């Protein structure tokens, strides 16, 4: 009974923490809004933004992936017709799926690595800001992260069938590059365990089982034979420009982002190979019979392989590292567990107790403090775009236009708009390609539009006249109003606009780095510079 209560407590804790993410985390990447939430809104409600990736001539995104989330959302839509409720319900579903997969891996780690490793891993997962961000994001990279949890569990259980099945699903319906995580697992099955025939049989079975319906669904939506997984590989690898038209960053981009999201677990998981190799060179062995250090290092190789592949790519996005997020917790747990064991062997059980506890509490304390304060900072400081549209008045039969200028990339999605409202984009300093509304016809997903391209070249079709805007969302940074500026401070134009709602929003560029990154009230406030995130309404003249 005590074991049952313990398991129920773990599941309950995981679900609660992940649901908190579903309810409070922001959309940190406009790709999530425009490439996934908007097409999903189109499938469910008949309207939504389309990006060039969904144009039939390119076909980089899969409608099959959208319907994984659209089917439960469609069922919920028969009960409640509220976009915000559907949005957060889909997120909560993602939260529960992630929590259950984490629980599954927790149990496997307990059997294969011991209670110390599984409990440490669980703790780091719960306080991990990276998991808080990625666990409920509607992104293929988050889906790939779920598959990583399942892959590690299958690997440790020596479950070839499940490992191949989840990898095939991830690569075909989610993100094809996610199969990199399973490369060490596949090599082990093929060359170490000589499971060539079973591996090939399962690969063909699940490849066909998942691939055929996925290709059929996508081909129907695009109006021609389409393999979205191949198209995205072709674009990223075999075109002259690939994805490097935007998002090109130096290596420090990943270093900063990974430290913000993983703090001490980043450092320790990267140091794990050093500890294993050093211990092996010195002939130090664990005092307990558990996962061997070399085996643990082999299981951790997907993390290092992934970082090697993606760090050298010019195009860098935070979401690209989502699939290996669970490895940061695992590497830290394995390192601590083995270090504790080595300390006991070298100093003896009695003398090693205090330094082991001191080291453990120090690492846990740092991870807890930096993780929780980071989660709170992202949810509190930058939440305004997720709530500002609540100030829109009740809908009527007349179509109303809510416009975005320089804040276009923070639009949370059409699920937040009342019926009869449309989001529009007005001219700003951004010259790249904006999304455009899907054609609202029976074959809207099959139409090739001349304004889409894969060169990130802007087109006037996507722009809306400011004079036609009924509402405008803008960030008041305190700058003077200059109507000659492409991004004027509209909030100061009181002859044209009235403020309907206004919410604090931290100006990252003007605030101190630590203060904007971590929520520590007594320390952060003096070093933060706030702007006002405003919902403006056009003043009507009779």
C-alpha cells in the first residue's frame, strides 16, 4: 500500500507541475503560434493564419501532427465553444501526456539505476525551467521530447519494439531530425546485440503503420502527393540557403539559453563524461550494483550528439534543443549518484556522509532556486500578450480588426480572439514574410498563393491599412510619438487612440540581465524597467 501511495504521489506531483505550465507558461516562440496554433484554429474553426511552410508548393508541415491535437479539441468543441478554453484544454492534455511519460521513465530508472538516480532525476525534472517551457508547447520539438522520454525507457528496458515504434512516430509525424536521439539505441541493437532482423522488421512495420496514413492525410490536405518529413529535410539540408535566412546566432546563444533553462544541471550533465572517464582511469568503482558508469555514459550519448549537431548549425532556436531536455536531469542524477558512491568508497560510509549531503543539498538548492525563479520570471514579467486580448469588448455580427505592428510576433493566436474579430498586421520595421489567412474555402489548404516564398521576402498582401484598425496592440516603451516612424508609440496618440487595457511588461533590453531572468522580488524590482502593454481602441468621430 505504501508503494501505491508513493506512486500516486509522484504521478500527482508531476501532473500538478505540468498543468501549472499549461496554465501559466507563455508562448515564447512565434513559430508555435503561426505554424501550429493558427493552422489548428483553421482546422477547427475555419479561419486562421497560414505560413509559407503550409503552402502546397513547399509542404513542410504535417496536418497529421495537427490532428493529433485537433481530434480531442474537436470533441471538446461539441461541449464548449470557447477558444480560450480549448487552447488551455489542449495544453493541459499535453501536460498530462508529458507527466505520464515522465512517470514511466521514473519507474524504469528506479529499477535499472536505483532509487537515488530516479529520485534525483524526478526532482530536477520538476524544478527545471526548460521542462516548464517545453512540456506544454504545441511544437514538434516538444513532441520529440515526449518521444525521448519513451525512448530512454525503452532503451533501458531493452524493449526494441517500443523503441523503434516511438522513433518512427516521432520522425514521421513530428520532427524528422528527432531520430538523432535514437541513433545510439539503433547502433546498439544492430551491432552490439545483433538484432538486425528484428530491427528491420519493426522499422518496416511501424514505418508503414505510421507513414502511410500520415502521407495520405497530408496529400489530401495539400492536394498532391506530399511527404512533409522529407520536405523539411530537403529544405534544411539540400537547398542553397536552408533555414539560415533568419535565426542565425553565435554559439553563445545556446550557452545562455541552456544555462537559463537548466542552470547547474547543464554544467553537471556536460561534465558527466569527464567524471566517468576519470573514475575509469583511476580504477574507481561504484559501491553498489547499479547502472555501470560506462553504460550510463552510453545512454547519455544522444545529448552530446545532439549538441554537437545543432551547435554548429548557423540557425539556432531555443526549441531546437527541446528533444534532449530530459537528458540534463538524467546526466546530473547519474553524476551525483556516482560521485556519492565514489566518496563512500574512498572515505568510508561514515566520513563521506556529511560531504555527500552538503554537495547534494547545494546542487538541489541551486537547481530549485534558479529553476523556480526562472519559471516565475517568464510567467510574470512577460505574460501581458497572453492576457491583453481579454479587454476586447463582446463580439457582434460586425467584423472587427485587431491590429499588430511591431508586436506581431507576440500575437498569441486566434483562440484568444472573440468571434467576429480578426488579427491584422500593419506596417512596421519588420521586412520579412508575415503569415496570411488561409483561403476560407473547401480547398483552402490546396491553393498556391503568389505571395508565399521560401526566401523570407515580405509581401504587401499581408499588410493592413492602419486606418481600418478598430483596435491596436502596442508596447509603450516611453518613447516620444513620431508619426514618421514606422513603429511610433501609438499609445501617446490620444487623438486617435484610447487605452482599453494596460498591463506591465518588462523591457528586457533596458533591464539588468539577472533581474529580468529571475523573479526575486526584493532584489529584482530596482533593476527592472517596465513598459506598458496596451490594447488601444480607435476613437470614433461623429
